């Protein structure tokens, strides 16, 4: 199932991290900060969203944090760093 991940950058130099969900409302930023760009990514997992983000920004390839572990729900592997499998199961 595809989820929406958002990323933004403001004129005051602060950057929002890649996060699941919509871009925050402008009032959530400092009073003088203006959003200069943002975008959303549709991906199945946090790792996939990060890989797309790095490609769009021209960064080096994304390497997930943590060790891959086997999902107890579907037996696929996912990274412990995000704790999120393609089947939607999340580790604790």
C-alpha cells in the first residue's frame, strides 16, 4: 500500500526531515520562515521514500540503517532502522 511522505525546506535554512504524511501547515515554522519548496513522495516504505528523495536531490544512494530482519508476518526482509515491512507490519 502506497503512503505519502513529505519533505520541505525554508528560507531560514531549516529543513524538515522526510516524514510520513503531509507537509506541516506554514504556521508551524518560525514567523520569518517561508517555504521555498516542498514535495511529496508516494512509496510503500520509509526506505523506498528515502531512496527516491536522495535521487531527486542528487545525493548519493540511500543506505538503510540497521540490519535486515525477517518479518514475522510475511517472511520478507526489512530493515530494523525503520521497523516497517512492505506488508505493512511494523516491528516494535
